[in-house]
């Protein structure tokens, strides 16, 4: 049965079947071929996979992101970032990074960032004389900050896929790694800009411009504070925080008179489509993940890894390498749902903090979004920027190296992931 499951899964991937249907086809076929399991188990596992109160946070955060974009606040964030860092060497590159970090506090999604603010700044960089593939590569790399800085959709999915980790705790665990990602990309952008002579805006923003852009961006900057502050002070749960964020975005849009009937309809429609795709993947992956556990594949893998080493750091490196390879070929969300119940027990039995493991896995798979051959963020940027995927993949390599340095820090220094949540009492 295990061979059938694996062969059908990878065979369907090679035939370019959408990954949600790949997992469903492999899981259902293995159940029918095995004969010893009731096919109704598949339906039960599908509904069990999406029957989760924390998972309700996902559609709310997606809707909040769509509504904030419909408000036109993305442009306000761009002007704010440009006023802060646009004057330094490689200024527009730094603007790209800062905008992604700010937008991450709203969207929680790399694809939303890539299709929205990152794509806008990419066009600005190209018009300013930046090489087109580098502008695209930096935009793709900065988009990966979205799932790390809270609120993070991947953090929600990880938390419901394992025990002993709360959504709030994992949100907090992403703060330092997210800031380090931004810092590492800023260093890489400075080196590239110095080498190619990319300069910033001619004049530093004066106090009047800083005040004006800050006030314009303030409504967007407040949202992450509302989300995290409300969770930390026990005012609402992460799921309720998503609902509050959506309500805030809706009220803000009306207050700014930025909405039309058409824009509201389009925001809700886009949120519904994205949510449907996420829930379909979660449901199908739940069948696949349950079968892997039923077939005791995690136990077999654990025995193989502990046979190589029992050192905690060594085990974490092996798990990280395994996850990184999986991220090359499997889309982020299904990979997270499949790998969490497989690799999690191995990490926990080795004494690895669940918050550290969770952040390592989320960061690892997020980096996979800018690595070929799957690399969904690369394909979004290539499509929007009309770039060749081969040239874009080559240009992203130095930025990918910068992100791998952050992953290395997460593996070697547990406090990078655990300090902030432990400070607020979310110890494991």
C-alpha cells in the first residue's frame, strides 16, 4: 500500500496534475487497492482536516488582505517606505524589502505579496534602471517574508497539524526570523547595488514628507498591532483576530471612501477563490497525511535518521535538508501538511523545541517558493514581469543564499525562534 501511495503521488506530479488532486488520487487509490480500509475513511479525513476553529483564521486574514489592498493602502505603504529608505544606495531595492515586511503584517501570504506590492516595486525598479531579472529576483525573494512575519497562514496550518504548539506562539516565533530575512536581503541588495552602481533617490525625505507619508500609511501600520496586541493581551483568539482585522479593513475602506460596490465584490470574490483552493488542499492533504501515519512511515523514517545520528542539531539538519528537497518539488501548503506529522515526532523525540522546529519547517518551505522547478513565487513574478524563468532563477541565487543564512541561524540558535514567544509566556 505504501508503494502504491508513493508511486501514484509522484507519478501524478510528473504528469502535472494539480497537487491537491494528486494527493486525493493517490490517497483514494491506495485505500481502494488495499481493500482493508473503508473508503468512507477518505471522506471522514477530508472533513476532519478542515473542521478546525483555528483554521477559520485563514479566510479572515485572506479577506483582510484583499480589503486593505482594495483600500489603496499598498501605495501608501510604498510612499512611506520610499521616504524612509529610498535615499540610501540601492534605495528602491530597500523599499521593496521594507514594503514586503510591512505588507507581511497584513497578508501573511507570499503569493499575495508577489502579485501586489512586490510586483509594483519591481516595475519601479526597472524604470529606474535596475536590471530586469534582478528587480524580479529581489521582488520574489522579498515576497517570502510574508509567511514568516505574523499573521502567517502557514503558521496557522502548522499549528493545526501538530500538537503542543499554539497559533499565537508560532506567530510570535516568526518575528525575529522575519526581521532577519529582511536584514539579510538588505545586505545582499547593498552588495549588488554597490557592484552595479544602483543609487537611491537624490534627496533624503524632509520632516514634512516623513510626517505626511507616515500619517497616510498609519491605518495600514496599525493593523498588525491590533492583531498581535489583541492576541497577547487575551482580548481575542487568533481566529477572532482575523475577523477583527477583516472588520477593521472594511470600516477603514468606508471611512476613507475608498470602496465602491464593485471593489468590495471583487475583494470578497478573490478571497473566496483563494480560501477555496486553500481548504481543498488542506482536505486532500489530510487524507494523504493520515495514510502516511497509518502506514507508520514516520516511525520508519525516525528509525533511519536516529540510526545516522542522535545529535539534536544533526537531526535538525537532516530534517531541514529533507524538507528543503521536498520544497523543490511540492507546493508549500501541501508539503507543510504532509511533512508536519512525519517530521514533527522525530524532532520532538530528539528534544527539539516545537516552536523552533515549526519555524524551521515554515521558513524552509517558504524558501522553496523561490526555487525551481516548482517555485510558485518565481512563476508569478516571471508572468507579471514577462521574464524568462531560467534567467530569473539564476538572478535569485545570491538572494537565496542570504535566506539560507537565516535558515542556518534558526537551526543553530533556538532562541531566534523561541525568545519572543517565551518572553510572552508561550513556552513549550
